[in-house]
C-alpha cells in the first residue's frame, strides 16, 4: 500500500500502487489530459508554461503528467507518448 497525494485536490489517499490522482478527481484528470493532447496536436512544440497558460491550468499539473509517464518532455518540448 502506498500513501499518495492527489495532484488536483491535494487530499491524501491510499492505493495499491503509486498514484497521482484520487478517484474523486479522475474525471478532472482525464479532461485535463484530453485538453493537453488536443493542444499538442496543433502546437506540438509547446512548453509546459505555454500549455498551462493556454489551457488555464498550473505548470505543476502539466509537469505531473510527465512524472506519470503520460507525457514526454524532450529537447525542450513536449510529445505525447504512444498509447497502446
Ligand atoms: Zn483528488
């Protein structure tokens, strides 16, 4: 069991594996990620700051997706990871 802190509501919760988002914020999390994906389609070379600014979310939120392995940050820009 791992104690995690939700990146959206900062609430602590326990899960079997390391997590970043509690079940209550799952919808918000998916919505944010969908926004980032859509944005990167049009502006593939965006920085974390540009993404945050344009999508009205914090840089912290954007960087958390990188930490989660859902987004890749290389050569100073973001790329969406291939999904199975
Ligand atoms: Zn939460």
